[in-house]
C-alpha cells in the first residue's frame, strides 16, 4: 500500500486567472486546431470537440447536426449501430467524414469491423473504447488494430496516468482518451474507489503524450463551457462531451412527458440500463458502474453548441489567446478549494 500526497485537482478546484489582452472581441479568436496525427499521418483541421460515444449523444443525427454547424466538430458514434446502418451511413452520408467509428475489444466488435471493411465500408477515424485502459490485452488489441489499419487515425482509452498514455501512444494510438470516473452518469469512483481528478489527469497525460508526438482527448467531467476552457488550458488537444450534449433532438431517444414537461433518458454505457438494452442484462461477475437520469428536453443541439463554443472563445479573450492553440500557454490556474489538513501526516498540504 502506498499513499501519494501530491495535490491533484478537478475542474471545480481551479479558475483561470485573467491577463491583459489586445483582443477587443470574441470574433478575433480562432478556435480551430490543426493536427497531423502521429501514426496515420492524416491532418485534422477543425474545432476539437467530440460528442461522446454514448447512447443519446454519439448518434448519426448528432453527426449530421455537427456537420451542418460547419466547424469541423466530430462525433464518436456509439458502438451499437447495426452493420447495415453503418455501411449506409459511411457510404452515402457526407456527415460521416466527421464521425469516429467506435469499437470495444470483444470478438463481436472486431468481427463487425472486419465485416464492415469486407463489404466496402471505409473509415479514417476509429475510437477503441474500454472502461479500463490498463489491461495488457487492451494494449495488445491497440497494437493489432494499428497493424491492421495503418492509415486510420486511432483514439484509444481510457487512462489517467502518464505511463499508460505513453504505452498507448507507442502501441499505435494517435490520440489517448483521458478520464476514469468523472462523467455525470458514471459511478466507477463510487463502485470501485478508482479514479483520478480530471484536471491533473489531463496535465500529466498531455505532458506524456506530447513528448512522443501523440495527442490527448479529455473525456468526462465537463458540465459547463468553462470546464472546456480549463481542459484546453491544461493541455487537452480534444475534449469529449456526454452530458452537456444529452437531451437534444439529435439524441435519437424517446421523449417522456411528465406533468407537462418533456424529458429524455440519459445513462452511462456501463449502467444496468445500457447493459440490459445491449447485452441482455448485467453479467453475474460484474456490477453496474453507471446510472440513469432524466434530462429535461433541450430541443435542437445548435443552441448548446453556440453556448459551448462561445464560452471557449470568451475564455481566450480573458487571457489574450488569439488562437485556441495559445490557450494552454496563456493559462494560469488559481486554486479555489480550501486547503485541508493531511490526516495521515498531520501537516498541511
């Protein structure tokens, strides 16, 4: 057993300190980023915000809405679309250019991907998503997929520490997904006691990835636009959103009316709701690590995107970052949480 006493921080623990700026308007801020991915060699040019690969968020309808927005936003499709729907989407729909094809590490996921390719399906972005990115079989799976698809950009995770970020980058991941337990409908921290404060995870994983030419995507924990600004300020190259994009028309979910108000269900992909829907129930060897909530109906997603991107632009003006790329260099975080006594050593941290 070992105790680390270094301070680790979440989004709520800090604010960004304002700095003198020559910017006079949010219009002057460029929130596009351009990346050349380490392994695929492909070039990304767009606003680096990704809709999470969750039911109610990572949908084809969301991809169409993001495409219409015209900012290069992308969507990680949830992995439960049937093969024919995926072939039709990637074969005919222009919005598929902004979509990440998502898989897990099961035989069924691998077989569906192979069938997709055999039937003429073409993708350039692949998200390999598991709850625990620390298992050796997962790392081996990433290596196999890289060997099988050398020209495809691969995002893989989730992890929260520098050494596993390096391992995944060296194993073929262009982008490492960072976050264990911070999501609004994730209960991993409660059920297992495992996790890592998200802001510190981003800082440490970004440092590790960037040293090897890789990138990181902050996944989870954002509840307001300012959290995206903090994530980008901490070094995240991409930010993935779940709850902030839930409850909209594009979620492909049924609307429930109660006492004259409309709601949509939103749930974690390790929740009993998701497992009953997609796997026939919770396996006897595991527990649910997600919850189900009802989100007030929010209408079209376009207004939410305007608020989210407007908040990021505004944050840039407060610190004088003319481009989103400059935000991490211009960011100084101020701790706002009260210091507490260290109960183990009897001194303040």
